[in-house]
C-alpha cells in the first residue's frame, strides 16, 4: 500500500503506518481488530497503538472494551510539513555558514543522461518567471509539463542554424529566469559515448544561450508568431 510507504518516509515504523491506515479504514476498533486488519502480530499491536497515540495519530475512545480511533491525517501532515520546513531552514542556515554560495561565473560539468535530465527538471521546477529552451521534442514536452503555472516559455527545436554539437550528438539548451542555464550534448542512437554538459550561472553564457534559442525560435516560427517572439517569452497556457 503506497500510503504505508509514504508514512514510513515521514518517520513512522512499518507497524505504525499499517496500524494507522487500518484505523482510518475501520474508523474505531478494538486492538485485536486493528491487528487483523493491519496484519500485525497481536503481541505488538498494543505498543504500536500507544506509539500512534504519542504521535497524535490515534486516541483511546473507550476502556471497556478498549478501543482506538484515528486522529486527523490532515493535522498530522500539517505538523510534518512544518517540521520538515523547519529542518530545511536550519540546514540552509548551517550550510550557509560552512561555505559561501558558488561564484556566479562558475561552470559545473554534468555527465550522463540522468544527471543532465535531473538538472533540467530542477531548473524547470524552480522557475519563477521564464524558461527558454531548445532541443529534442521529447525533453521539451517533459519539461513543459513540469513548468509551474504563470511561467513564460519559449521553446523550439534547434534547426536552421549552425550546429552547437559534434557529429553523432544532439544539443539541448535551457535557461531559467535569465539566471541559470544548462548546455547538454546527448549521444544519438547508435553512436558511442556518454551524454555530457555544463550547468552555470555565468550571465554571459546564460545570455548567449537565450540569444541562440530566440534566434532558433524566430527561424522556426510561423509568420504570425514572430511579433510574439520579439516581445519576449510567451505565457504557458493555463489549464
């Protein structure tokens, strides 16, 4: 059950997660019935329910017979979210004291399809205002689906311009909010080698990438789209 897996990821033990989901299904039950529903050994169910009570996920609602009922899952998720945000904030402060932010001119190398795709997805998910990207239609479609609402997009294939990749490779260019960029070279099917690329905040490289993508977009645009491209990235259609 996926809910059990997700609850374990939030810190519950397997027995606690199974007992809580069983309580949600039953609504109110004696420990023996919870044990049967959850597939937990009878000797373990009492301590498991007590731990759920301590976590604020269950409450005793009767003594004779002893019964338990589940408490609000929404409240638990809200507490977990607050706790996670607090930990992320503390980690951010601690890491900031350990090392300064990377220099904006730094260029970081990426190797392998997974690393490149993951970086492109991270940049897309964190976009606030605009995304400018060009390359394979498959990756463009994947990133467009991840784009937050309200973020403006310019996307196109890389055709009609001098190649920015070696023979046997296909390029992918991505810029986020005119602040960060990825230049990637994927290996075409049947060719030998490993996908590679760079990630950078260098403003010169970022602006070069954006200029190249805009030029490619203008070359590939229908006549009616040229004016829109000249005015900047286009808004993503609202669902």
